[in-house]
């Protein structure tokens, strides 16, 4: 009995047993497949089965759902095989069987199994069942049947003679083998056809058996000239077969032939296809060196050396094979072998791809039933998990494959689109996702709804003009009806069609709502909703009455009034004549305004507004034709109040790199208008500037420091005051301004004294006069007091020779000194003189530089006599050089020549004016005959004479 044949009318022990069987089957089916895909499927299937049993017992149509189908199987030829298929639904499903989508049975029957009594080779293929009831037909997943067999070998049964050059490699290929499952194969060799020295061959340094069981012989030599054969056995079917003999002959090479030192690939890795869960996939890499050179082979995956320690990779003997075990999706990639002769840099490599495939799994949620209206469109989507191979999407309706039918049925990638649904579109729709690994399927019942229209409308409405209203039309029917609204003429009951062309009318055809915006009295009428589909029509009416609303027509939103000026608020109200009204006034929304401020019902009068009158004044009107309220914001404005907590303190200014005053204050009441600027005043409170009169009147002596515009920073409450005099005590005060004007001045700040700074000014009236040849008289007057920037402690008198690379020297004098004699200077030299003011911080700038020269002195060196001789008995000639100008100490004025008559002790003097020449010459006459004279010379400035020349010279006039 089919599981779904249980009905309410005949519930018994057998039915209860079937229910228990179905739930037990679901649990057993999914308990060994716990993953993210099967668990939601398990829960969903339980819910579907529960729903089906409830509906089956109530004898409602339910679609066929296949709960159990056969899995893949292997059987040998002649064996018995039974396929089973169990489905639920109402009415109970019947079954038909297919192989490769072709009928195996001609009709549907209640039999839930199909039997092959004696399997034949041609029975191999995919089998599936169809389950059918009055709803439609669904197909099961495929169950693949594999037939075991072992046919004769397809090859030339004669012995094969194979020639190969020594040191080359040779591959002995097996003949074509028709066997299922794969047989076991062993290779043997013997020395001759008659000998019995058969020896089994295993993979070693000389031999390698490939994954397809071909035999590779490496580095052949004369010892390999033997007979080779293979024995093939299928242990599942039974039977053993032997290939023909392979007779290997080795050809000798010429003695001049040079063997290549580069390895040669005999077997390269080939691309592999794998399925997730496969136990093993292997790659092979076999090379022939043709010499005795030793080689090494390494394996890489995606250019990364393969690590065998994780257990999933195994590298065989001689590194010729790489096995990937327990295939997972991450195993996909490029595998390569790299071969190198040991102790060389000679490499060869080869690579192959491993493509890992997975069985597609449908991830889209397929509801059990799709209810849809006639003429609608439906889109089925069949998404799957990502796989490495292309997935084919095939759609079926009642087990018949669907194809594109112009605009009716569209197959676009993984979507099935059916347009303009008709009655014959009902049935079971099924998606199959297939690839070369497996398949998955989901199904759903496309069920068409149908019923004539049914209409109800909203109750009659009374609204006020300007109101937005919605007239609701509740409609049922399938296909979904077309909805039309009409307005009825009150005089003749004539219907006026409404549509979205009317500016204030909007009809939502999906919900049936008629929206009327900003109603007016002319909208008062009866309105009719008409619903129509192919099965009929229905209508209903409702009444709309629009009255004019009582409303406030004028009350300003905001009012600003200057303090103490009269405030009048008037609330103008419109209402229909037959409607009574009540007007109330409120302050700040909930405080009833006192009667002394209400002039009449609609007017408020405040004679002298104060700050406490600032707030929101609300006029409320109540009537049968609606209520209304408006609020006006009244602001009483005045001059700003003086700032408070005015504080001054000294801070370091990062801009001017000096000490400045940071003036801070706390903003006060702004008079209900934004503060626009602040005016800052300052007063010099230095003790020396305070007199008795200023102490009695603190308003004297204040001056405006600066105005601060606060529009860019309305919350500003501090400022750095620069440009103040050092070593001065200040007080500050400020006033705030708004649009009305300047507010009261604040109380003065604390006193703040700026520290001393280096003087910024210098002395006045600097006078410099040379006193003599080694001293200068300097006189000056005291600098301006404000430029001293501190306590005056003295002056620096600066002087330097007016030479390049000036070497300034300073002499500090006390503050009371205003004249000074600079002594011990160099004679007749130009000096630069300046004076600097000094306070406790340092030295100020130098005054203007005055240039002065010391007075002349007397020469410090004598002239040099270079030649002297008598000319005759009464005259002598003398030649001399004047001293260097650096020793004259002034302007050379004259020379004095002294002659002493040594015989008579008489001294004679003669002067010679200085000239701009280097060598002076003088002839002195009127001397005594044959007389001895001593001679010496000095030079003089206008101040006096210098030293006499040395050594003294002696000269004698000639005889007659």
C-alpha cells in the first residue's frame, strides 16, 4: 500500500504504521549526512510531511513528493536487482519506471518497485521513477546501475617483437581490457618461451608500473632482453586472462654516440578529474637518464613544495608518484614534478591540473505549492552551490522537459519564466541540476487560484475641507480584478469615471484605495467601487461629506518687541455662521494667560513687556467644525547685560613668542539677540601713573583696546591681547553689543603686570666731541620712559675703531650718568660711538652710531737721514725720508733741522715745510769753512714736534 493512501475515513493501525515508517525513514536518511545543506533540508522535509498528513486526512489535493529512491548499485551479469520508489501525496501516487529517461514500463501502477531478474550488460545505466497523482508528475533522482563483466582482450594475440636502443626506456602497453570493475594486473618476465623461470615484476629502480598498468623499463641494457607478459584477473566476476608475449630486443649503439646528460620524461603528469570524497588521485613522473647519473624528483602544488606530514599527500618510491588522498575542494590546483641530476643545476619539469568536482546542490527554497492567479507571470529560480564544472539546468513540467516557447515559456540561465498563466499551466514543475558527477532536484506545485470578485468599501465619511482622505475598496477574486472608481452626480445619479488623470484623485489598482488630496466642498458625493475579472463583477458605494473647517487665518509665527514697548497679539479665526467657537490663550503651551493681559477673546495686550514675557503664545479655537491652534514666538529684546567674571592672566604666545594677556569672561544675557561684538577697554594701573584724582574717579584713564567681532565665533569668551607695554600694570573691562547697541560695561578685571622685556628704545640727543688726542667726551639724554620696558639700571657705551671687522667694546655706566669721557684711545683715529639702554632683562638696541676722530698728537718717530755730504767750504747737502704716516699721529706740518758747530758750540736751526714727496733734500749754506757740524732732524704736527732722528750724523765743510 502506498504511503499517501491513508485517509481520514479509514485510519487504522496500518496507517499509523505508515506514518511512523515515513518519519523513521527521514531520520535514517539524514543522520549520516550532517552538514549545512542537509540539515535545513531535513527540517524542511519533516515540516512538509507533517503538513501533508494533516491535509491528506482532510482529503485535499496534495502534490506527489518522493521520499525514498534507490541509490547507485553494482551487480554482476545474471544477478537480480530491485529498484524501489516511495512517494506521498493525495490521491495516492502511482509509479512508472525509466532508464536514461526512456520508458521501462508502459503505464503507471501502484507498484513501488521495479525488478531486473537477470542482469545483462546492456542493463547498465541510470534508472529513475515517476510518481503521479491528480496534481501532476515528479521524477526521482537517478540511480546508476553498474554491471560487472569481464570480456576477452582486444588485441593481436601474436607475440610482439619490440626493439629499443640500449640506455633508452621502453613502455609495454596493455591491450584494451573490457572489464567492470577494474581488474587486478600483474607483470611477469622470463628468459625464453620454454623456460619456467617466470618472475613477477614490481616497481623498482629499473621498472615502473603505471596507474593504467603499462610497464615501463628504464635504462635498458642486454640483460633486459627477455619475454614479458601480463596476467589480468577480475576477482568479482571470475576469470583470468594472459596477454601475448612482448619480446624485447636491445640494439647496440655506435661507439661514437654520446649519451645525453639531460633526463628525458617517459611518463609525465596528466590532467585529472576528481570528485569530492574520492579516496585517491595520483600523478606520475618517470624519467630516463640514459646514464649512471643519479637524479632527484620533487613535487609541488601551485609552485609550493608539497609537505607529506599532513597525511593527505603521499609520495611513492623514488618520488615517481604523488597520491592525493581523501579529495576535498581545496585539492584543486596545478601539480608539478621537478627533476634534477644531483649536484647539477640541470632541471626539467612537467605539470598537470587536478580539477575537483562536486555534486550540485540546489540552494533555492522551493515551496510545496505556488498559488498564482490566471494571466499572471511566475519566475522559478534554481540556484546551486559552486562547483568546478559546468552545471546543466533542466526544467520539467509533469516529467516532460520544457523548451523555449517564444513569449510563453522562457528559459534564461537558471530561471524558468511562464507568462500569461493559463489553466493548462497547472502541474508539477521540477528543476534538475546535473553535472558529470551527479544531480539534484526540487519540485513545486503550480496551483491556479480562481474566484469571482467580492467588494466591500469603507464607511461613510464626514471630513473638513483641506483633509486628505482615502476611500478603501476591499476586493477579493482570482484572477485579480480590475478596479474602477466612479463619482455619482447628486442630481441624476449619473456616474463619472475617476482616474489618475484628475489632479487630486489617485487610484491604487493594487490595493483598491481611492485617495483624494486637499478635499473641497464640491467633493461631497457618493462614490462607487467596481471590481471586474473574467468570472464576473461586483460593486459597492460609500458617501463622502466635506465641510469647511474652522481655522485660524492669521497669527504671526514670530514677534520681536523692544523691552517696555506695548505688545498686541490678535488671533483671527474663520468659522461658518452656524458653528459656535471658543478661543483660549496659553503661554508656553500649557499656562493659561491671566485675564489682565486679555483685551478681548481674540486679542492679548501687554503694556510694558519684560524678559519674563518672552515665550510661546498659543491661540486655540475649538468648534464642531474642527479645532485649530497656532503658536507665535514672542521675544522681548533689550541691550545685552555686562559680561561677568572678567579675568586677566599672563600666558606665552606661540605667535609673537612673548608674554601676552589672556582675557577671559563669562557671557551674560544677550538681550534675546545675538551678540555681535565686544568692546575691550584697558587702563594703565602702574603706581607711577596713579594720582589722587584718578583714585577718586575710576572712570578716568580707560581707553579702548580693540573690538571683537563674534559673528564667526558667537561663543567666543576669551582673547589674547598683544601690543601691551612691558613692565606695566593693567586692568581690563568690556561691554557686549547686539543689534540694539552697546550694553553696560563690565566690572574691571584683576590687575595684571607684564614682565620686563629688553628695552625697545634708546637714548636721545647723543653728542660726541673729541677732548684731546686720546679721549672723547660723550653726552646723551634719558630715553622715553615707555621704551625702557623695565627698571633702568644703566647704559652701555659702545665704541669701536672705524676699521673693517669692527671690534666693539662696551663700558657700562649707572642710570644717573648722562655724560662720560672715554679715555686711553688711539691718537688721531676715527671711532664709532653708540649708547644702549640697559634694564634687568638685558640690553636694548644701540642708538644711532656717531663717527668721531681723536685730536692730533706729536709724531712718534723721527725722519730718516739717507744721505749727507759737504758741497763746498760753506755748504752741505742733506737728504731724508719722513716717518711713515702711521707714526705721524696727525697731519705732517714741517721738519726742523738742527746743526751744532762743534768748534764753537753754536746751534743753528732751519725749518722745511712738509711736501707730498717721499725724499726731501736741503742745501744749507753760510757755514764756516772747514768746520765740523753735528746734524739731526725731527718732524712736527700743529700740536708739536716729535723725537730727533738717531743716530746723530757728523759732517765737515770743505777747505778752500
